[in-house]
């Protein structure tokens, strides 16, 4: 859900209340979801955040001279903005954000790179097929962040050209303004009950790597018969954001959601919640790497260092994403403690699994839902 849509939701609530209240002022600016760094120091000219060195004196001097980076990202606008707000506050380095959906981002990246017009210093994208395609075309350059410590397995790819930097969590949620907590669904199978007929939503599988990751989980864990039954009850949306908008407005009562997006929506007063169901959740990779075209190379390297640092990883978990470090706890969002990343309830769709099954899963989903791209 975009910030503007959530604020429109707040404005609608304000309009309903106008008969009882003489004037209704705009909703206040939502507080930041991520905690600020505990300490930022520059001993000997190095950048140290919360006791961890993010940049040595030489790198930090070069990065501050550059003072900016351009980030091409497929990450959700609101969540990326929250991350960049913390990075800019910690480092003073400005970030110019070019944000597009993953498929459009891939098209733009390859087109600009092939004509020598790519301005990216850093690239962030989720779809495993897309990131492999970018790597094969040479859009990333190797760089091993100095903060790449205590990492899980399967974090660095293609000789340190890009890294899995966090893992969003895909599950389902509901609108608590129309669904009482005592009646909330607790499992994927409970969404098949008659009471949810024509009140469910789902984003079409081709909307990005996240939706295909969910499809892989649903086919593997729940089965195609489950999807067939779900399809008879659900409204299909072109994107996750559009579906979350509809859920917040009460146009649907329940549907598939990403935890970090629900967290941000709640922070903007939208009445949505998420569930950690009995059958589990799915998690998918988000990758980040220094672009081959990086003009602000030192600042881009500081950005990578910060992303994989304990500080950067805690920002991601504050928002509702899984960390790729073994020394950072799983998220606790809206009072719900998410299971450990290694818990059997968490079904991570690996890069290999995704690329192997993506075409098959897309075709199967389109057939089941009668969806024509």
C-alpha cells in the first residue's frame, strides 16, 4: 500500500466523522518504525555505528566526498523509504531512489545498460531470474562488504557480485474493522470456509518474484486443489499493493499480504493485521549489489556495508523482514513474534527453487485462476 493511499483511507474516516466533529485535521505524520542507531562515532576518521565499523578512514573519506548514491530498487516504496531514512540519518549520504516494480525495473536496467546510459550505483531487486539475468549481463561488480560477518548460508552470489540482504515474509491477513479478532482465520485452510466467499483477495502470480514465491509455497505445501478452491472465492489483483489497498478499505475481508507492508499500513492507521498460520509462511530473497556503472563507488560500498551490518539488518527486522545474519533476532511485529528463520514453519523459496519452477508455476496459476496476462 502506498502512503498516499493509506492517507486517503484516513481522509475517508475523517469524512465519515465530520458530522460529529466540527473540523477534522489531516492525520499526523506517522512515526518511524525503525529505531535510531544507539551511537554513531568517527574514531580516527572511521565510521562506527553501534560499535561496528561500517567504513575505514579511507573509504569513509571518499564516501563523504561523493556524498550521494543512486539506487535502482524494486523494493516496496514505503519500506524502501523507511530504510533510506535510517541510512541517510546514520551516514549523511543522500540517496536518489529510482523505484519500479521488478519486471519494469529489469527492463529499464537492461535497456539503459545496453546503451551505456545506466546511472545506478546500487541495484536492489527480488526476482531470482531477474537478478541472474542482470549478473549474466555484467550489471554487478564484485565487492565483499567488511560487515559480511555471521551470515546465514546462501547469502553471497556470483563471487560476491550481489547479496541476499533480507527476506520478506508472505502470509495472509484480514481487516480487523470488519472481522473480529475472535473470528479471524488461523490457517490457510480456514480461508476456504463459506464465510469468506467473495471476500478474499490474491495478487496475480506474475506481479513479481514475491507472488511467484507464494505460488511455489502454495503448490508445494497446500496443493493445486487448494488453489482451485481458493480461486473460486477470491478476487485477483494486479499487484500486492493494490490488494492491500482493497483490504484496508474493506473491499475484501482477507487476503495474502506481506508482513512489512501490513506493519507500515498499521503505522498509517489502516485496520489490517496478519496471521502466522498453522501451515506456515513463505519467505523470498531480496538481493542488493554494487552496479558495474557505479560513479559514486565509495558511497555505494558504504551502503552495502551498512545493509549487511548489524545496524542495517536490525532496521530490516524493525520493518518486518527476516535478517540474513545469524546474530539478529527474527522480527516482532504488532506484538507477534515471528518464528526463527530456520523454523519449519518458514518456507524460504531459494533462488534455485524459484528459477527451476517459475515458468511452470506461472502457467499453472494462470490456468487455475483463469487469468490472462
